[in-house]
C-alpha cells in the first residue's frame, strides 16, 4: 500500500481471475473511475514508491519472483527493464516485500531490494532503478539455502539508508527458519551491500531472535532518524506461542531490554475465542513516533470452513507500552469488516497517513461457498482526539492526472472510518467512578445534568433514589464537583414508601429542577422539586394527582426558561403518556397534551427533548412497540414514528444534533437500531 502525494491510496494484491491487481482509491476511500489495473497470471504481495514517484510492486508470476513498475495512472512503465517488469527465478519463488534506497546522497540511490522465498530457501534480490539486476550485489541476488528438510522464509525487508552511517547499504530481512524436527523460529538476516552476509550479525549473518516463544517474523522497520536515541535499531512483529509479538533489536542483534517488558510485547487471545494465534503482520510509525501494528485475531469458530478472524490495530508508545489514549484505554482496536457479520479478515499492510490517519489493507469476505471467499479490504481509522501536532513527512511528487487503464469492474470493500477518543479519567471520584448509597446499601441514578453557570464552578447533578430502610426509597439529588467528589446531598420529605427522583434539569436562571413521584398514602403522584441550596433539601414546587397512579419521568427546560415535565398516568385498564408545563405562579403542573396507548409499565414513558419550539417525547405503546411523539400545541401528542418487532421495544432517550438529526435510543430484543424518515428530521 502506498499513499500518494494527492492523498490517493494505492493497493496491490490479487484478483480472480484477472491476476495481479492494482487499485487506486480517493482520499475518502471512494473507488475512482477506472481505478484498477491487472496483470494476468500475476500476484502482488508488496509495494513501495520508486524514487521518481511511481509504483513498484513485488510478487509472483509464472512460478517466479517479479517486480512491476506502474505510473500513477495505472499504466505499466515499459522503460523499466524494457517490458515494465523484471522476473527472476522460476522455481516456485515468490517475492514478498520490497524496499528502495531513497537518499540521493548515497551511492545506492534508486536501487531496489526485494525479498522472498521458494519452498525452502530465503532469497534477496537487488535491482537498478531501471529494473536490471544490480551486478554489484553478488550478481543480482543471494540465497540462503536451508539444509536437508529445513526451511527459510523471508517476509519483510528494510535497508540502512543513511550514507553517513557505518551500516549504510546493509539489508535486513525478517522471517522464520525451521530445522528438521524442530519448531519454527523468528529470525533476522543481515547482508552487506555487495551481497555477502554480515558476519558480525548473529551467526553467519542470521540472527535468531532470543526468545523461544517466537515463531514467525512478519515485518521489520528500522529507526534511521539520525536524532533518535534508538538510531539503527530494528522493530520486528510477528506471531509466537503467546500471540502477537513486538520487539526492538539493537544494532548488534541483541534484544533491547528497555523495550516493553524485558524487550518484548505479547498480546494473545485478543478476540476472546481461546486461541493464541494472534499475529502482527505489519509495522508503521505515526507522525508522533508511536508504533502501529496491524494484524489479526480469532474471535469465534468456523464460518463455513474458515475460522472467524478479525482485524486488530495496536498502538504503542515508542518504548513498547500500550497507548492508553487509543480506543478508550485499550491500546488496540478489534473489528470484523465482513459484510457477512463474521468471516476471515486479515491485515497485510498498515500505513500511517500524514494527517494522523491509519490505513490498513488486506482481505475480508462477503460470500461463503464451503469456505469464505476473500475480497480486498481497505480501511481507514481516524483518531480525532489525537493530541499530537501533525508534521507531514511525505515529499510531494508530481501528480499524474490520467486515469487507470479501463478493465473489468472489481468491487472492493468500502473504506471504513473509525473515530476513537475517550479514556476513563481515573482521577475522577474513586478511580474514575462514583458510587453512593445509604441505609440498606441500594441506590439508583436515573438522570444527570451539568450546571455550567454555578459561581463556584461547574457542577454535576445526579437524580435518583436510595433505599433508606425496608421498602422505603427516597428521592435524592447529588451535587458533585468536576473531580467527582460529592459536595452535597439533597433529599425530599416523603412517605416511607418507594418514592423516586427520575429526572433533573438546570434552568436558564440556574434553578435546579428534579422530577419524579411520591406515594400519597393510596396512589402515586407526579412531583416537581426545586433544589433548596440553603436548606440542603428538595422543596416540592408542584404536584399532579389523580385517583390513580401518576408518575413524572423527565424534566427539561427550554431556552426561554419554560419548564416541561413528561411521564404517564393510569386510568382504568390503560396508560397515557403525558406532557405537563410548570406554572410557577400557581405552583402547578398544567396538562398540555396526552397520548393514549402507552404501556402499563412505568418505564415506557421515558424520553423528552426540546428542539426550539418543538418538543419530542419517547416511550412504548400498548401494542408493544417503541413510539416517538411530537408536541405542536394541540391537546393530543402526535405519533411521528414507531417500531415494533417483538413487542418489547421502547425509547429511553432522545437527542437532536446540531445538524438536525433526531436520534432515539432504547431497547429492542431483536434489533439494535432502525432508520425512519420524517419530512425534516432523520430518526436513527
């Protein structure tokens, strides 16, 4: 995968039956018209940018290693080796990764290095910028032949590209070796610029990474920042006995013990299915110097004949500590992109964009025929809360405007944008959470409001109930500072029966309102309270009572200062959702409108939101479905949307975004959300 100077994303791979595939996508992930090119019979496994801003792809063709060169318009560059590609070996060899010497001050500027393997041996090739073999590198290639029934596999390559450094021109390859009857081991090979093994590195130029739990090295990246304290060190990821591994290797081949825990990071069974086969497949550094690893985990059993693999993106600090600023403190993100809901997803490459984006390329699945059938995957992650300042590292090259060669249409998986922002603030209250109870040790918080106008600073209010004794539940309002410390507890003087405060709101003048219900000795009444700061209690401001039960569930204040309360009242065998308005002159709750058909259960009238001059209410209907209502001044609440699948759906909360989207959240036994359409609002 390569990110172009114009933000275009180029991905190389394989399509069936077309062969080697090169796709181009817009910066927003859209498939550009004619944005693909194919080479029959080929297979693309690695890609990089040439020094003249074109695309170099390594893979396999006719049982041999091949390197293609394409311009940014998707046209094969026939000046490259006279054909547009160069092929080496025909013994089943595959090229798996490719690198370029990019520093114009070095004598190897423009040279192309590729690594791969055949059935048993590791191979390295070096070519001139024009695609011809570089004779100065052992005639153009080297091979590490495995003895007997052993094997050597190279999967990744990095080059030492600082002409001022003593190691300039050396080549580092990562992979694995396995001797006959012995377990697989993750290894690094290092060769000099002339194709001879670097005898100072490991044993004869091959360095088995010092940890018997490591099975396979899949990627290697060098730190060649001259100002870095880790200059010349190598970062390696792969898979081992404990799942994904990440390590940092000193320039002499020893493990850097200051990295991670004793030199290593391990993360296994990320998907929770009990497997320790998690793998890191690719490494990148973002613009803040943090380490990104893309890979996979197993999250469940078989889909057809294939296990359900999910994509994993890990982020670490420069010293191998999981980055708790990534994905709500987890330091990693797991996702399945299959349109089937489950299926094998794999990452082959991860790239950090210039503006903080993370791109991953690999494969997913959209169909099952015996086993899951793979589709190309390109995904984009965005951390909108990233605190780092962007310092673009990409040197722009000339952008070609021609389109790719027109070929048969191939539908790729669309780009997915994921936003991750929040982590638990462990300085808040007790380790990031607050709990409060009295008496019998039970309590509930039903609603929350924030007073940003308190002269003493921002305050948080929680409305709920606590169990004092026996069956007695008392309405309670907690006042907290922004550090989560309870500053005051306000209670109402009620009967020794279940009484609740269900909602809280802050008035435009700073008045704190709470709404709920109290037992009157026979039935329950809806009540609106006002916080009395001086007396430290909730004072009753208004009550609505009938011969049967009436309960208030929410209170909200309009921008003009009007106070609205919603809840329900029972009558005979039915229940109505009710909207009241508080009249502070008469000290009463005025019934504005009702909706007939609400569920008998009290938790079915639970949502209230004021959007300008329009009031929205949510709950559940008598027929069992979720209902969304609107008040426009008439005595009957207007039903504007509903949803009913199992008879157990209802709405718990409503919110209108600044863009005019009306969002409703609630409960459904067989559905998590639904989309409905209104003339002026979109309900989700």
